[in-house]
């Protein structure tokens, strides 16, 4: 698989990929683990490959770290993965995120526009908020 390497953690929810971005230690892998517990499937942790098909960006596991999720205090844990998932939303974990958001920003990933939402990372319901963000702001899959 060839594609553009991109620094992010990524999960698939209902056939749509969510790229989780932010600085080291902010909780990207922890959010992915919480979403996996709620039924999401790992695409990649701490790095994915992005390709473009049909005018949409797609996420794939990075071959060097495919099938592994870093779980704090436990190390690298094997997880099932899925590939070639259309990216529907970029979530940036940001301690300076605004409290209320009327509309998502737009990010370019692999040259394609994708909705971007900044979220406060320290919340026991962050996974639920991420799912709500996907349903409210995420691109749909045909």
C-alpha cells in the first residue's frame, strides 16, 4: 500500500473514518480505545496512510504499526483493523478548544476537504462527544 503517511490515530465508525489529531500525550490513543469499546474499529494508531479515491480521502493502517494500539501503562496491544475507510471527520484534541461550535472548520488532508472539529480532551464522555460530532459534522458515505 502506498499513500501519504499522516500523523494521527484513526478509527472507523459505521464505515466512516475519524482522524484523531493533537500533540503527544493529549489522549488520542485513549479516545480511540474508548471508541473501540463503543464499537469502532481501529484503522491505525499514531500514524496512518492516506490515499485519494473518487475525490475523497481514505485512511489505511500504516504497515509498520498495523494492528497495534498503544494503551497507556500496558504498552502496544494487538487490535483488529480495517482499511480503505473514507475519512469523514478530523477531530483535533485541543485544550484551547472553544466551548460552543456552530460549524466545523475545513481541513485539507491529502488535498481533499474534510470537516475539522476541535475538542477539549479531558472529559469522561469524550467518546460520546466524538460520536455526536461525527453524526453532526461528518461527511456521509454513499
